[in-house]
C-alpha cells in the first residue's frame, strides 16, 4: 500500500512541500518552546546547583532564594558551624539590585560573598574573583550585551564598582547575576554585619536528614531546608509564572500541525475519490483504503517532523547569537 500512498503524495509536490512545511513549523515551535522552558528552569536554579553545601538557612518563613528577602545576624554562620555534623557554613547576601550602565538602569541579582569561603562565581571566562570592596564580577552575557569589559566602572546602588571578572552560566532571561564582596553588599544594603542566607556543608551527606534535624533543633527560629527544597520552591514560584502560557502555546502549535496534516490528507483523498472507487471495485476492502490515507498522513507528518528538527538546530544558533540570555536546552524526551 505504501507505493500508492507515496504516489498520491508526490504527484502534488507543491502541496506536499507546503503541508510538510506547515508541520515543520509547528514542530519547530513546539520543540523551541519546550527547550526554552527547560533552559529557563535550569537558569532559575543555577546558583543553587553550582554553589557548595547541602542545606540552606534563611530567616524564619523564607523558603526561596530569589522569591523573598531574608536578613540574618552575622553570627548565624558561626552558630550553624558549631552544630554537630556541619563541616562549613558559608554566609552570603542575595538581593535584587539596580545597576546603571551607560545611563541605563538594569535589574540584576547581586550576590555578596566571601572569596575565602565560597558562594561566589563558580566559572570565570575572564579575569579573577573580587578582592576589594569596590570590585565586581559580572555575568559575561550581561557584559557583552552592554559593551562592558574588564576594568570598566559602573554604578551599583549609587556606588562605583570596577569590573575584575566575567562569569559564565550566570545569565538569565529575567536578570543576570553580579558578585561583590560580602562586606560591600552589606554596606550597599545599609545592613552592616547582616547576611541573607547561610549555605551549609555537612560532614556526611549520607546523614543529611540527621544533620538537618539537628540544625533545626539548635536554631528553631530560623528556616532550615535542603537546597533541593529551596530549588523546588524557586521553580514553583518563578517557573510557574511562565509555565501556563508556554504550555498553551505548545498546545496551539500541536493543534495547528494536526490541522495542517488533516486538511492536506482530506483534500488529497477527496481529489482521488475516483481512484479509490476503482480500487474498491476491484476488490480492495475499506481497511486497505483507510490504510492508504493513514500512510499518507504518517509520511507527511514524518517529513514535517524531520524538517522541524533540522530547523530547530538553526533556531538555537540564532538565539545563542542574538539573545544569549536565553538558554535553550533540548532533551531527548521532549523530541
């Protein structure tokens, strides 16, 4: 039956090209939106994925890194470090901040960290870590988009900072990360000696549950969670905002692709009605006729799918060059 189906399709090459092209565009849109969504989720948790520690300590009631403000006394890290089962406690400050570049205000997520203890940029593409309170490491994508280089100066919350490093994997579709010293961040926020969070490394990851319970027992007035829980909370808070519209667009793209195939096969079937009548007259059963129609649909959809996946590679390259703040990740399961 396949030769009959193929003959019907390739007799009208223009129609086949248009229908396969319509399916390809629908497939491209579906895969691209899903890939953007996967990349967005990866960006939301990138800091937690790359920084040390298994536990996360914040102000009571705060369960997100990026979703809510937290303020802890500077001595909190020492208290956490004294708990049995804790190897190290890394204090950081995390806060959204406005950067002024070329008379343009840009929202960033500022991380204040102690270079000796960690919590700062995990991968530098240029330059070095901060050493002084007037130095900053900024995301490389942010630097490229706004023409910033090592040695340039910009204002952060009204104070001048010199760029000494460019970091990788710290860009986001919403905001990019910048890194300053813990003391500088504290001074900028007018909260001397206060920190936002404490990242906790445990002695034995296999005993994480026991250490978590002990930290909670010793510090009952603080919010103590695993980093996995905090990451999940950030994904629910930030990822949920974009999930519904993206899924709706994916559903629309799928419907468009299905309609393109359906209309193409319907019109091709109607035009060949006489030929189908002849096949029926010489003894072909309805099952055979239906099979021809289904095979035409499968071939059209298959060609469109192949074209769509090829187009996806080109679209990803265009996004990487034109809008590198968007991370596009394609997983086999999505395809």
